[in-house]
C-alpha cells in the first residue's frame, strides 16, 4: 500500500498565486507543472495501468472504499482549504466533501457488480460482452465544487481499471493537491497522480498521445479546445461544460413560492453552480408579484450577508460586465447591480427587470448571483425563449399544469428538466448535456460506461474429431474426443459396436 504523496510538482519559476476572495490576502503560492512533469506523469500512470487493470474489481472497490474513509477523516481540513481558496461558506464546503465521500463509496459498490450482457446465438456457442478500461484518463475539474466533482470522476475512472492524472482548477490548487494526497494514500503507487497548474498544463496534457480519455468539467471554451485536440490523439472525451439554464414560471403558480425557488436557483453559492438559474421567463399574469418577491429575497440576502464572495475579482469583472451591458441596453435594476467597496470579490444578489435575449446576461453564462427577468405573455412564448440558445445543460419549469409540464419536457433541448423544484433529484441520476454544454454522462452509474470500452466475445464449440483421429490411448475410434451433439453420439455408438 502506498502512503506517499503522489503529486508531480515542479520547481519551475511559474507559480499560481491564490488570494482569499473574502479579504484579498495572498494565502498560497503553488508550483505549476512543466512539460517534463507532464510527460513523466503520463509515463508513470501508463506503466501502472496494466497491473491496476488486472486487479480484481472487488479489490479495486475495496481500495476505493479505503480512499473514501481517508477523505472523510480529512473532511474538516479540506473544507477549510476550500473556504479559503474559493470563498465558499464552510458548511457548504463540508457538504461538498461529504458528497465526495458518498460518491467514492457509490462507485466502490457499483464497479465490482458491473457486468456485461449475454447475447443469444447458436445453442452450442457462448456470446457475451466484456467491459475493459480505456487506459489512461486525464481528469480536469472545476473550482466551484472541487472535491465532489473530482471524486466522481476519480472514482469512476479508477474502479473501472483506468489509471488517472487529476488536474484541479488553478483557482483552488491547494484543495486539489491535498485531495490527491489523501486519496493516493489508500491506493497503489502510480494509479492516481495530481498535477497543479494553469491552462498551459491542461494544454500540455491534451497533447499527450498516450492519453485515452479526457473528462472535463468547466467552461465551454476549454471543453471545445480539449475536443479539438482529441481529434488528433484519438482520445475519448467526456464534457460537462457551461450552461445558461432557464427558469420558466407559469401563470398558475404561487408567485411568492416561485420567487423562493428562483432565489435558491440564482443565488445559492453566489450563482456559482453549473445548473444555477441564469435566466427567468415569467408569465405576465404573475410577473409583478413575482418580481417584487424575488427582489425582496435578494435584498434580504444582501442585508443579512447571505451572499458569499465570488471566487476572484476576475470573475466579478465578468459578472458585472454582463449587468452593465444589460443596463445600457434598457434593463432596470431592482436590487444589487453595483460592485461593493472593500476587499475581496463580493458581488450582491442582483435582480434585473426588462431583460431581452439580445443581452449577454440572458445569452452567455454569467456564473454569478444575478437573476435577469423577461416577462412573457404566454407559456408557449416562454417555452420558445427558454428552448433557444446554444447551451443545453438543464432547465426548470414551475407549473401546475401537467400538460404544460409534458410540453416542456418534450420541447426543452437540455440534459435535465426539473419540474417544480430548481435543485434536487434521485441518487444515481445521470444526464447527457447538449449543445455547447458538452456531451457524455458526467456522473451516475452511466459514467462507468464512459470510462470503458465494450468487447464482444463469441465462443463456438469445436467440430467433432473424425473417427480414429483421437490421441494415443484413446481407443480405436477416439471416442473420448468426440464432440457433443448427434455426430458425437453416433461416433460413440460406432465405437461400442
């Protein structure tokens, strides 16, 4: 069992400087991997892959459970690091670590019981499928839920027999490095390595011809570049990328309840969730009450300090840029919309009225605590607008009409449709993003399929041996080697006579 740190950190002069988004203070500097570090990491995990693939699935599951236990022991430490590096409240950060533990345990159970399919063919033949690991996996993960997302990809990759290199976001390298140390302490050397660095390190990884699969959770632009690079190397790509998730509010719902759902969707984790509510279409019949209630929700959060900072000032510039552009094009601020004085990367919960789909705040991923609202005259108009755009991650619909719910499920070109609840879902759920939001299953049991290839096996019975052609000592007619079935039985009867 390996108990050493399995990270490749260079002594190169390039470093990542991380600031606390609450205070602006520098809290750490992390080395960025060089080209030789990347090449050596790929070489190491490639060398370890055959033995890891040959490890029985039950043993891989056992080791993954040990990794989950080690992560649980380090939960407080990782949550504190996450809070310092990304600004996420500690209780939410701790919940993210708990989700990571649960995910590892889930894949530890699912991996060993995963089976192929038997196929129907000749009665005297055996036909079935076998799932084999792809080989070397590179996992590129985001900062907004760094432990939970990474554990999902790591767990699925390792339990199916792949070895992996994890590159965490450059916005939380300390969390990624420590997570790698914790998990690597429970598994054999070379099976999981961690590389820290910026976009240049990710680019170097995509150029490695011996990488078999890339799994990326992050921006659509980065995902597209990874996919383009994989065309040259032949690697399989799994992408869960950006979104511009709509919320459609029907005329028959309680507007105050709808506003509560909208606030949860738009302001949780300061809007820094992949499936945050990023644009709202509300029926004119309830629009006034809904807008007033949502404005009240935002105001209460701002007054009570319920909005955590954004991850850094760079993201804040993007968020405020969307708001400022919307105001120039005719939108109105009901609450928020200004960059606060003081240190850190704070931005208030913001409600924008009179928004149109020509504005970036309604068309491009904002990833901040902004709720832009467009009033529509009918459910059909709202559904048409909600279904438009280049992203296809998720969508939410609040309605009391079964007919409207079914209509939305059929019409929305997204991987997940949520009716009457902006967040939630059964354990083990999985979806396939569409459009610029990516493709492939990024979580759930189906993620195991993404990290494997299927081989079809056909085994036929050999033909019966001709009489007299058996091995020495088997009798004059070679009856011991006669094949099954009628021909074999006839040969046996001939020998007896």
